[in-house]
C-alpha cells in the first residue's frame, strides 16, 4: 500500500476544490468523470495527498465555474518551500 504525505499547498487547493464541488452539487465521482480522472484522484486532491496539474486546474475551474486563481492559495513568503509544480501554477496565474 502506498501512503501519501499531506502537502499543505495541495491541502489548500483541495479544500477549495471540495468547497466548489459541493457548491455545484457534484459528487466526487461526478467531478472525476467530468475531469477525466479516477475517483481516487479527486479524493487525493481534496485531502491534500496530491496536487492537480495546471491543465487539470484549468479544467476544474471551468467545470466548477470559478476563476482559476480562486482555487490556488496565495504564494507563501518563503520561496525555499515552494516546489517546481507550485511555481508552475503561480507562473500561469502571473503571481510573484
């Protein structure tokens, strides 16, 4: 069995995904089908075990009818704690 460590950045995105999924009256299974991922992937996003790719975040923002930047937490002050995937997301959003 593989165990995934909870990532604070991914957890914040996951909270927003869950909030907007529930707001749209979608189940995890329905969202997974619309995004084209497995149910377990949506579960991992919502529980901070994985972070969606930039492409998946764009797709999620359309499905959930929310601006992309509302799904992503503000950038932290300590850039040493920001990994490459997070920087890709911030680059797309034009955040410094």
